[in-house]
């Protein structure tokens, strides 16, 4: 298995993957607490909600997550990138508890701890496994003649 070291830029991308989704989700939640209940039968209320500041910020952060996630997947395996998103559970719980003032049960904290421990096991693998070369690249052209 190939095991290449990560660059500072790659660590930054992984940090964005880990932070943008939980921050975006938390902003969406905060924004939705200040908006009347939305129904898909009334799309105007959904459109209006999108333009409120906290929801717009949440959407922007989730777009940032998606862009950084795609970037990370372009140079690393899904099994390497996905643990960065799983760590977002911890960030969401902390933001929910201390910023949104939500009550989080002991069971939920234990579940988050188990996920984090599991992520620790998964994250120790290589970032990129060896990929088989296409048949036409495996043999140098000089040897094909």
C-alpha cells in the first residue's frame, strides 16, 4: 500500500472538511429557530428562509464543505477522508451544547465518544491505496514493439 505524507495544503483541506459541515449545520439550526415553520407546499417560505443571515451563512459553509470534500477525494481514498466528517459529530455536539444551549443526554455523549474512538482506529490507515495501472500503462511502449 502506498503511504505518502500529507502536505500543509492537504491538512488544511481536511480541516475544512471537518469544520465546515458542523459549522454550517449549526448555523442552519440557529437560523431556523428564528423562522416560522416551513412547508414544501409553500415554496416562498423556503426561499425567504434561504435569504436570512444565519441560514445563508450555513449554506455557504456547507458549499465550502462540499468543495473541500471533493478536493480531498481527488487525492485520497474515501476511507481516509470520511473520518474527517465523522469527527464533525464532536464539533456539532459542542456547538449545540455551548452555542445553541441544547441539552445533550449522557447516552448521546457516550455515542459521540464511541464514534470518535472508532474514527481513531480508521484514521490510522494510509491516505491512498495503490491503484492498479491501466493495461496500456503497465508495459513500457518500447517493449510492446
